[in-house]
C-alpha cells in the first residue's frame, strides 16, 4: 500500500508510534476531537531553554501497570486543551510518527494522564490526512496488532534509543574524562548534567527520599555516572546511595566504590573471590612489624597507604630495614597501611584493563618514568596499546565483577606466576587509555548506559497444562 492510497479507519484501531518505542497501542479515532492525546504520566520537561524536551512514561496496555515504557521527545508547543468533560488543561505538545495500515506520517500529540480511560490514545481529526476515511460504525479496519511485542523476546528490537537525562557526579567539570562524557552524551541527544558531589544534600525518609542541589530538589535521572574523588569517598558514596534508593541506574554502585577505595578491603574482596594478587599483609600493632614483613617475604617490598591514589602514598623499600623505617613513619602519622610483595619481574610496568559491562574493551601497558617504580601516568609514566592474554582478560573481568562495577580500570602485573591484580579503580581516567588505544571509551560507556536503561519486558504468562 502506498502513501497516496485511501486509508480506511474504524472508530477503534491498532496503531504504532515507533519514535516513542510504542510498536502497539490501541486508539480511539474521534473526529469530534480536534487534538490527539496520548496517555502519559511522570511528565517532566528537561534540557536547555533553546532545545527543550519532555520525558514521560506510559502503560501501553490498559489495566496493566507492570509494563512501563519510558519515552522522551522534543517539545514543539505548550497548549491549553479543553477535554471532553469541559475541563481546561495546559499540555505539552510533541511531534511523532504514526504508523497504521502500512502508512506513516508525522502527527502532533498532546500529553495527558489517561489512566482512567479505556484507550491509551485518542486520535483527533487534526492528525488525519486527506486520504483517510473514517467509518464511525466500524472498528479495526486495519490489520490487528498484538501486545505480545512487549514480551522479553521482542521488546529489545522494538524499542528505540531515547533521550536520557544523565548525571555525572564530579567536582571537576573541566577534566578530560568528565568533559568527554558530557560531549559524547550530548552528541547522542542526551542531556548530561555535571553535579558537584559536595554540593548535594539529602532528605532521608521512608516515603520520599530526595537529593537536593543548591537549594532545589534534583529531578529524576535515568542514569548516574559517579566520578567521586578519593578525598570525598565517604560522602560521595552516601550521595550515590541516595540515588540508588531512588531506583536510579548507577554505573558503579556505592558499595563497590567504597570497597575498591579501601586497599585492605579491596584485597580482602579479591582474596574472597580467589583472584591472584601480590602477597599482602596488614597489622595494627607496632609489635607486629617484623612478623608483618616476614609474611610478605624478602625485600624489596611495597608499603602502601590504604587510601592511596595515582601512586601517592606508595613507597618501595629496598631492604627490610628501610621497610621498617617507612612503617614506623606511617605509624607515627597514625596512617593505615599495608605491606605488599614487590613483583620484580614487572620491571616498572603494569597493564591497565578497562572493563565496561563485564568486558575488557581496551588495554594499555604503562611504563614508569625514569627510575620510578610506579607506572602511573600522573607521575610521568608512558602508555602504549598492548594485547593481553586470555588469563589476563578473565582476571580483569572477574575483578570488576567481584566489586560489581559497571566500569573499572583494573591494574595487573605480569609475574612469573601469572597475572596478579594490583588495584581496581572505580573512577578510571579516560584520557590516557583513549590516546593510547585510539578507542572512544566514553562512547562505549554510553552504549552500556543506553542498553541498561530500557523498559522492563512483560513476562509471558506460563502455558496452562491440562
């Protein structure tokens, strides 16, 4: 059927709104109404004043609130509409494609809560084209559609990408990683807002937990990307837990971030999951210094603060005497630390594996600068793309999974006994690995967010057995 042929509609028809990921919706065709209306709830504008958008949700199946389809679209107008019962309502107006009987064309639709109505959509005369004929005494003149499209096996292919509202928790909006995430998200039509973690505060209660920012309640976000600095780990995780309480998808969870930042806790997590690491020892009493070093083995050895980052607070002790002096100094500062075996064969090199969604998407070899044993790029180290073995790939993915991190930088050493995990970073920088590998890591992370923030499919009812 071409777009110029006569299209006959009854007073009730199956339609499709593909731009809104609504492949099946039952509508009432009402030529007495000028404006078309679509059932929507949780209606919320977002985006810039120059390019405003609206987000909303819909239960496409009348009487079934277990399936919710989240939608978003640009706002083309805001209009005062008088409903059939004579009440006036200010509604957002969007434009979307309508498909019926093999024909498609753009229509204007107003958004309103039709939860009490039998039809999720009302198609008014303004949306009808010249070739459309309405038979008011007939129904379903066009082929039937089915709500089965919303089941798990079909929903993924039926739904389309939609504009998301994403928050990046970061105190450094100008940093490479944060700026790249913002630009990548906005290039896809998403609204990405950088939220300073320390300026957030929370209302904690059972019925309506909220997050506030600069005196205003933060809107609902589809996803949160935490880039929480080590100095504010405790408060940052508290804010993130509040988003988790609200049901927001968080790329990395608060528990995983907190565990990865505490070196002792992190090594205990790795040990519990039987993931290889350098021999590590920890003690609180100064009387145990000698026993602590004996557990690790012979010098040289590493003495590391529990919350060190970017190679800071990490000391290489060439002899046991030097190690004892460093330990005494750390204890004098009342600092918590651990002692770790130095993997000599790594020769100042380590491997950074970037894991997203349970897969290693990029890897680079980092080499120390000059005589420094630390290979951190922040300390003058260099990086180059490298191939990793299956064992290294498996270990990196297992480590990220152990902390339940959606994105992680897993650092490992190549030892004579095989790969050993050095650290799991829950806020890995993007600049070094993107430049070394040529890969757009921010895009891969956005792919993961778009895949995860999808409507939950409708479960098929089990077949009845006689």
